[in-house]
């Protein structure tokens, strides 16, 4: 093996880059002029904002799916067996649609 191929073996697959959130979080946590609880509060707000952007599509999909499930249960006693089967198929299709929406929304976030 030549030296160039050895260098390629030791190079990381993904180059690390400091994001704006990492920089802000690090500066807040290392600032000794702020009181301890204020630093913790500010760091928690930075992390919550970051996590909200990651989790918002999943939360949206789960709320929609639970609402659809509740509506299906409400109307289940009012329809016959063939209508209930059709509603079940429609509910399954709607669940697939909302999970697809989750994937599309999550891909736009990142």
C-alpha cells in the first residue's frame, strides 16, 4: 500500500462542520459571566428549538393519525360491514399518505 491510500484510510467519511446551533450552545455553556441556571435555561431553549424542528413532522403525523382513528371508532357503529371494510381501507391509505407526508417534510427540514 502506498502512502496516499493509507491517508485515505485514516480520513473520516464525513467531514465535521460546526453548525450555528453547536456554536451558540457551546458559547452559552462556556460563558462564566452568566449565572449557572441562566446558562442551563438558555442551553435548554437552544436545544428545544433544534429538537422541535426535527420532531414537528412526526408530531403532526401522529396527531392526524390519532384523530382519524378516533373518527373511525365514532362512526364504526353506524355503518354496515362492507362500509366498515371500505372505511378501514381508506384509513390505511390515509395513514400511508400521512407517513409519506412525514418523510417529505422531514427531508425538507434537513
